[in-house]
C-alpha cells in the first residue's frame, strides 16, 4: 500500500512540474507566473480541486508518442473565490506552449459541462500557442467543442477570459464568445494571425504588441474589457469582479455588507452641474457618490470614454451603471459608445443585475465617419438593449437629454421603471442654438431677434418640467438625495416581473 501511495505522489509531483524547471524559469523570466501560481492567487487558499491531473494526449505523429506530459498543457478544476464556486481552466505554457490537443480540449469541455450543470462561472486563463500543430484536425475538433459550450453557456453562466501570454489562432475565439476579456500589459497579446502571416499576406510589418497587445485591444478594437500591469494585479481584480456577479442566470447577484447609509444626503452633488451648460463635469463623481463606499468596477474604461459602464453596489447588491460622460466629446453617443453600452446592458439583463442610468447627452455624433461606420445600426443596438432589458431600470437625467439620445438612454418610453431628473435637466429635441437656427431661419441675420428666440426656447424647453408635466419623468429630485431615491426605488422593484411576447430569440441589429 505504501508503494502505491508513493506512486501517486510521484505522479502528482511530476504533473505539478508541467514542462519542467527550465521552462518554468523561462516563464518567470518573461514576468509571467505559471498556471499553478496563477491559481493560487485567483482562488481562496487551499480551495482548488484539480480534475484530470493525469490526462495525456494520444497523438503518435511527429514523435509525439515520445513526449507526454501529465495534464497536457492545461490545469482544470474548481475552487472558490470569497467562498463562491467557480470552474477554471488555466493553460500551461510550459507544456507544448499551452497548445490545444484533443485531450486538452476534453479537459476544458468537462469543466464547461460541469459548470453548466451546477450553475457557476467559468474562468479561462490563456497563455498558449493555438492548435497543437501535430494533432491536425483533432485539435480543430477540440476547439469546436469548446466554442459550442461557450455559446450554450452564454447568458446562463458568467464566462471570463484572462489573457496572460500569447493567445493566437484557435485560442482567440473562445474568449471572444465569453462575457469579459482582461489582459496583462506587455506580456499578453491576442490575434487571429500573427505578425509573420500578416507580413506575408498584407506586407505590413507590425510587432505582436502593435498587432494585438493590451493597449490595442483596450483602446482600439474594444476586444478587451480591461488591462492590468502584471499577473498578480490582474488576478486580484478578477476576484473583485467575481464578487459583483451572480453565479448563474438562476440566481440574484450576491449581496455583501454595506457600511454607507443611503439616507445620508450628499450636499456636494447640488453643485456638481456647472452654471454654464456647456462646461463639462465628471460623471464618475456621481457614480462614486451613489455606489456603496464608492466601489466601482469599470468595464472598458479606456474605450469610448464618452460613456461609462461598470458595476457597483447599492445597499450591498450589485447594479450596472451606464452613464454619459460630459468630460469626453460632451458625452455624445457615437457608434463605439453605443456598442459598448449595449453589450454591457445585455450582460446585466442576462444576469439579473438592475440598471442605473445617468443621462447627460447632447445627441448622436454627426459626420460621415459615423454615418459610413453604421451609426444607425450601432445606435439601435443600445436602444434595443435598453428596451428589451427586463431587469429593474432606474434613470436619472442630470443635464442634457437631447433628441433621439433622450429616447435611447433608458427613457420612460424604453420601459424604464423609474425616471428621475435633476432640476438642472434640459430635455428637448436639440440644443437652443441649433433649434432656433432651424425654426427661425428667416431671422438668422438679426442677432437681436435670434437672441430673443433663443431665450424663449431655453425657457420653454431647457428644463425638466415639460417632461414631468407629461409623466415622462416620475419626479424631479434634488441632486443631494439621488442615492437615497435610487436605493428606495431599487427596493421597490425587487419583485419586478415582466412578460415578453413569445419568441425564439430577438434579432438585435448586429
Ligand atoms: C505545438 C507548440 C505550439 C503549437 C508553441 N508550441 N506553439 N507546440 N503546437 N501550436 C511549443 C513550441 O514548440 C515550444 O516547444 C514551446 O511551445 C514554446 O514555444 P516557443 O515558440 O519556444 O515560444 P515563444 O518564442 O514564446 O513563442 C510563442 C508563440 C509561438 C508565439 C505562441 O510558439 C508560435 O508562434 N506558435 C505557433 C502559433 C500557431 O501558429 N499556432 C497554430 C495556430 S492555427 P519546446 O519543446 O521548444 O518548449 C490555429 C487554428 C485553429 O490555432 C483554428 C480553430 C478555429
């Protein structure tokens, strides 16, 4: 018996070493942790239960029968984050560059299936060279099985992808179908085809970093939802993110103790809006003052900064904040901002996370670049997402709500539950200057008349009271009581039920 136990220990120790000491050193030399070190940071201490430690590939081509490593380049299993169950697969770059074989794929698929049955998030950590080249179509088939489960789990379980090294070829499409992708600056990159292929096909010369580094994907392509300076920071932030999310669509979001009284007014909000309506202010200040303890996990912080999206808590329960940012492009809605916010709204709706929307939007961005780029369809995505969302929706207009953007930003007409406005709100088809130049075109050369007309328009429309008189706003509220009003509103909506007309699924303008 003693010998048998020793054999297990020996085999387990061999598996723990992955591709061996040299490759582990090389991993460290690049500023990267190993798969097992990453698990240690991501999970609660001692909570990891490994599966399939001894799985090996079955390939015999190209001398592969002489090279077998237990685990086959991916560490899989489950554990807890602050006591809550998560399933994980973590690619081990030290074993065949983390490349995916049929056996490696089977390990991931087993985890995905278990997560779906048991209703817990799946976290994938990527650091890999794509399909195991020696396995040919078996590797492609393996990817297909993983992708299919990504799709089936979408909207059922939160799926998070963390990119901590190369992520190329077949490896990119699984993350692309998950809810969030996070990267590590300088050590991670994602692309379908690498710099060499790009050079051959298009003659472009680019580095891996220029083609698919964290900066590109968080600012240009919007593929990634955030980036961090190193593995440890990234993994700690993933623990924080998981704390905001429900385990599945069958559960409400988790609640955590809150230490900030919602009944306490915040007088500083009464002076947040500048006297000059064309001066910007930082909408994040409002979010931080409304969220419990100012704890806000921003999604896509560096992309389409004219709209802010992210998670916070009110009275201990997760909410999704969506807010125009007057500091960037005056908070205008453009294609990028619309797509960014639409995807976030849909995530929240999938996972029972109420939406709190702050509005200060001068309209949609004009111009050929926007129109040629499909602004109509992209803007429609946000309109569609807000309207189809059945989670509790509370909206507060702080200043401008002009034109179609008024409708889009979770207005009453888009089935928001509670619509507030601050006394500083201005709700109109457009700003005064543009409006007067159109409806009083005959007076355009008479500055005195134009000034009079502008004043008249401002007095008539640039306030919240016309909309309030019609019931499009439920109440005009004092800025200092915003947190209390939203908290009480959310309490009242806790049992919200909405029936949708029967359909297989909708056809959001993609
Ligand atoms: C098998 C691989 C591998 C792969 C890397 N390795 N990629 N083994 N299949 N795809 C092995 C290497 O042989 C090496 O083994 C070890 O992993 C580390 O690789 P290095 O090249 O030494 O590391 P590095 O210089 O850091 O370069 C990393 C890399 C590079 C950029 C990822 O390895 C690379 O370009 N790999 C190939 C990428 C690729 O073309 N993949 C196929 C994509 S096609 P030793 O024993 O020396 O340590 C694809 C299609 C699927 O994925 C589509 C599905 C829809």
